[in-house]
C-alpha cells in the first residue's frame, strides 16, 4: 500500500524511528492494539519507506476470522475512517480492505 508519509510524519527520519510517531497517530495505534491481539493478529509490525511504501506484517492462524473479528470492532471502524486520508489509491475501500496479501515462498525457523 502507499501512504502519504508527509501527512503522517513531518520528516522522513521520523518514519525510521517509531518512537517519534506523533502523539495522535501513536494513540490511535495504542487504542487499536488490544483489539488486534484479541482477534488473532500476532507479531504485527508496520514498515514505512521514505517514498510512502507501507508494508505491514502480521501472523494469524485464520486470516478470514482475524479480519472479521476486527471488522466487528467499533475501534477498528474509527481507525479505518481516521487513517484512510493518509493512504493513496484506496479506490473507495477501507485501508484494511486494500492491502495486498503476498504468498510466503520461504520460511526459516
């Protein structure tokens, strides 16, 4: 997904330092974190390149159940509404509907 990084972070260096995410987006993340864990999302991380490429990583035993669980949460509906303006090319979708799932081709424990 592509993110308009200039709207979320004031400088590219902030994208490389999660501790510097401004207070408003940080509090949104914290409010949503509990629901994420309760609905089966684990090891959830976001990575942002300077040009706005946003890559998210998470693990779940059941993607459909995890997505459905989050969709049923009011905190997620609010998160999707508040964060949508930061994303590019959603084409009428919510951010959680627009991500691209990549198949795993290699895994090493």
